[in-house]
C-alpha cells in the first residue's frame, strides 16, 4: 500500500472521533479520508434496512458540488444485480461502471447524468452482518482501481465498524446511566416512603406501648385498691370497736360504776384494737408506697441508678393482689449490693408484663404456682443476666415461635391483646439495649433470659 494511504489510514484509526461514540463525526472523518486518499470527486455511505431490501444514503460528499447529503434510496427490486454483488463480494471494483455487471443498471439514470464512469464500493459489516456500503464514484476518464486502493477502502470499512461499536457502547452507557438515575430516584423515593412508614410505625408502637403501660397500670390500680381496702377496712373496724368501748368507759365513769376489772378489760381491748389498726395501716402504707414507686417508674423512661434486688422486690410487692389471687409464691435470687444504671420504668414494665402473662396463661386453673427471678453478673462483659422462670403450663413450639410477634395471642376474644410479650421484647432490646432468649415446653413452664448492660448509657 502506498505510504500516503498508510499514513491516512493511521490518522483515521488514531482519531478520537472514532471512539467518542458519535457516529456522525466518524462518518465525516471517513468520507473525507476516502476523497483525500483515493482522489475521487464523490464518496458516500449507504445503510441497509433490516431485511436488506433497500439502502438509503446516510452521507454523501461531492467535492465539486459541495453536497453534504442526499435523500437517495436504492431498492433490491430495482437493482438486483448490484445487491447480489454486495451479498457475495468483498469489494465491488467497477473500472467501467457503465458495463460492469454489478453497476451497469445504474448507467442510464444515475451514472450518465452525473458524469460518473468508475465506481469502487466496499460492503460494511458489523457483528458479522452486512449493514451498508462505502461508495467511491470517479468522474472524468475511466479509472483503473489499484489493489492498495481497494485495501485502503476495506480498511476504512473496518474502522467504521469500530466507530459503530463505540456508538453502541456510548448508547448502552447512557441507558445504564439513565437506568441508574432512575434506580437512584426510586431508591430515594422508596427510602422516603420507608422512612415515613417507619416513623408511622414507631409512633404507633409508642402509642401501643403507652396504651399497654396504662392498661397494666390500670389493672395495678384496681388490684391495689382492692387489696388496700382489706387492711383499711380492718383498721376502721378496730377503730370503731375502740370508740364503742370508750363510750362505755365514759358512761361507767359518769355513773361511778367503773371497776378495776372493767378498766383492765377496756385497756386490753384498746391495746388489741391499736395493734390491729397499726399493723393493717402499716400493711396498706407499704402497699401504697410500692405502688407509688411502680406508678412513677411506669410513666418514665429516664435512666437512673437502682439497687436491683430491692427494686425487683418492690415491683413484685406491688403485684401482691395479682400473685395472691393466683396462689403464687415468688423468689428473687440477687446480690443485695448489686447496683445497676438502667431504665427502671422499662424494667418494671417487663416484670409486670411477665407476671401478668404467667397469671393469665401459665397459671390458669393451677395451684402451687411459683415464679423465680435469678440475677447473675458478668463483670468481664459489663452485663448481667436476669432469668425469669415460672412452673406454669408452658408453651408449644408453634406458640414459642410467635410469642414476641405483635398481636399474637392464644386468648383472642377473651381479653388478650397480643401486645404484652411484644412490648417486653421491644423494651428489652431497645429501651434497655439488651437481648432476650426464651425456652419452654408444654407443662414445663417458661424460662426467659434477659442480658442487660450493667451501666446503660
């Protein structure tokens, strides 16, 4: 190949226009290279339709007439010999285009009016399929096309395929970028939707927890009120009895009928009444005190330092009406000196829900019921475990798997809300930043192990 053609082919192959992905720039570059390299007046690019039945002029440059494009279409039906040559030949070399079998059918209506005598055409192939033609049209004397000119045109045809690949890559990249933008927009949209949903669920959860807390507190108030009535009633009765005896004593004094024996009997009775009244009032006061502490803790989720065993004992004591009515004995195994920094309100809510759950489900129609709470400290981990056990009916595997799910209950329609254990789980894992594990078998009671940090931050 002539050095001029080699250099021109190299120049085209290294141009950024081929690889930028904009086929129009590559087409201009290649057609100009054809005109410069082959010293021909006209050069054009023709592209086939999908079924190869026709091709249209994509770009035509005419050095003499300064034409940049023409709306020309060739059909297989009108030019069958030319299309057959395209199907079978690597290059169509028509030194005399008027007589060459492949191009003679253009002579009357196309070649002669434009003064074209010689043609050199190279089919364009992309991914193994013919997609069009490079067409060189020489005006003036008949031209004998050289081998290196045919090789040069074929090389440019290969470079056009490279430009098409670059365009395809650019379009694919644009589609991917558009898809990524769409996905990012969808992700942002979905994230916003999920955020709003999460905020709604969080608000609903807080309302449910508050509702359950108030329900538990209401039950506690009713139980305490009932329990307090008994010692206060006894104290009122003892006070009434003492008042009656005092009236009798006054009457005997006024009538001078008071004897030493009567006075001793009165003093003994007054002492008994005061003892009974004092003990029952103390009992009521202790119950009210533990109730007040529990009620305050129930309404607060503030972090505070508590002596754990004393706090657990007060919480259990506030549930005396509930535990007594279900014949429950309770035991707390915990170091009396253990102090923890925790959300005491959440802890008391957990204990109350567990005891309530044991009474409603575990101890139904049972006697000799027991609840054991054991606390062990792991100083290396900076945590403590609180193990809650009862000897009730226990749970089946199916119930155990769903026990912490909101609204799951085995007493649907009988007053069960299905929120008690769900709230226990949420308080333990969120408010107290801990972990929960539960074990149970039918008729073997339940064991729930909580792991909490010693110092909640």
